[in-house]
């Protein structure tokens, strides 16, 4: 009997435990959860032993914010670029004009709400932080909508285009507004040399990514740094010249490690995950006692100004003659608008790029962290409206007659 029990249970329990651990690890990595984990550690450390935390975070700030984050930003660019290739999830998607209009409305709504709040509070020193409130966390919004709409790719595509357009404008504004910005001919020459080098590697059929990063990425980083543009953007111009495989499945979907390009992407993802953890640790450690006007201005701008701006812009566009994407209803538009509320990753990045260390940066950073609550608000609205997977669950809660 003991032998029989041993024979039955040993092969069952161990793979089950291993599978559970693997699913947990993959869930954390695939959903970019190392960032909030690093942020949580930073918050606890900064508020319990601030001297040691700030000493370490200041020492890590430059290598993490200026160098390591380049791999994460390039990974996001790679995912979206492949999705827009022929056969990709976002290629040839109809009604592209409407998400662009929605992005413009969300951008205007968030910035207007922020500036109105700080001006009514007579806190003019907070005005320069306005580009930060326009940021949208692409990964957070994506996974919230995938949870609500597991089979509705059009809704997810709408969000992705809104988020990409909004973040592109916000990052451009921050890059141009930096005090160090200068259209240096030498910096531009380095950037062009980086692109030429990457194009040569692509023409020679190089499938490993590290030569592109080592040669093209280094030159691009130096060129942007010389021009006063945030060098963490250095790898983004290189992305279109990398070896690509169209992403026929969903964006951020894990692919088999079955060829050199996919293998390189897996290695790249690992580096980006470490960068995200360190980024959260370095930038999210703020004193909670510093919650003030700037914090609430960011929250109001993200959770009220942006979704209202998206809805108003879409309503005006539809009135002018545009049409909602096929299979999308107004309740879906409302849910997408709320899914744009989380700024988190990109808001922290813009805050670190645009603001000097001080009271304004601390207030805005706490506000950026609090915008993560937008995910819960989005799920709540989806349940209340019976959207996506919540439709059947809502019907179960309805009282039956008689």
C-alpha cells in the first residue's frame, strides 16, 4: 500500500508544484509586475529607513534611468512595431482616425484638468509637470482589457493606438523641453551613423540582437545624450531595423523559443524585466507624508480629465461622421477611456526625465503611483455594465421572477 501511494503521488505532486511555480513566474514576467514589486519595496524602504534608501537610489539613478530603461522602451516599441507589420494584430486596422481623435481628447482632457486644479490651488510651481499627467501605461491598460475582453481584439487595438499616440506626444514634449536640448550636428551625425550601422547589420542577415545594441545602440545613446534628448530612447530608432517576425497573435503574447529571432526576444525580455524592477525601486521611493496638491492634481487629471476627454472627443468625432469600430458599443468606449487612466510606468519615466529631485517630483510621483487604482475602477465599470466576460456573471446576480 505504501509503495502504491508513493508511486501514485510522487509524480503527480511534484509536476503540479513545479507547474504552479512556473505559472506564477510567467504571470509576473508577462504582465510586467516586477515594476510594482520594485516600487513597493522602494516605498517601504523609503518610509522606514530613508537615509539608506535615498543613498542607494541616487547612486543607481543614472545607470537605471538613462541606460537600463532603454531596453524596456525598445521592447515596447518592438512589440508594437511587429504588431503593425502585415499580418500583425494591428496591421491594416480600420478606423484609425477615431483612436487618434480619442488620444488627442484624452491628452487635452488630462492636461486641462491638471492645470485647472493647480491654478485653482495657486500652486504655480507645479505647472511644469503637466506632460507627466498625459502618460498612459500601455501594459497595464492592455492586460486590464484582456481580462475584460478575452476575445475582443478590436477593443484592445483601440486602446493600444490611443496609448501609443498619447505617449509619443508626451515623450516628444519632454524631450524638446529639457533644458539640455540642443540640435547638435555632432549628435545628429552619431544618430545617423547608428541607423546606418544597424541597416548594414540587417542587410548582412544578423539575427542576434546584441550587435545592434552594442554598435547602433551605443552610437544612438551618445548622439541623443549629446543633443540633450533623454538617452533611454536610444534604442527606439533602431527597432525598425531589427530582424522581425510578424506578430500574428496578441501583442505581448509569449512566443515559443523556436528560432534565433524569438530566442533573442526572450533574452531581451529578461533584461527589460530586470530594468523595470530597478526602475520601480529607484523612482518610486517617496515619502508618503509628501502627499499634497500635485498628487491630487495628477490623480484628478488621470482618473477624470483623461476619460472625459476621450469620451467627448469620440462623441464629437461620431457626430461629425466617423463611426465606432465594428463590434464596439458606447459602453466599450467608456471602458477603454477608463483603461487609459493608469499612468504608472510611463508617468514615472516622464517624471524622472522632466522634473528635478524635489517637492514637485515627489508629489507627482505619488500621484503617478496612485493612478494604478484606475485598473480597479475600470474592472468595476465593466462589471456594472456587464461588458465582456462580466456579462454572464451579471446575469447570474439578477433576481429571477417568481
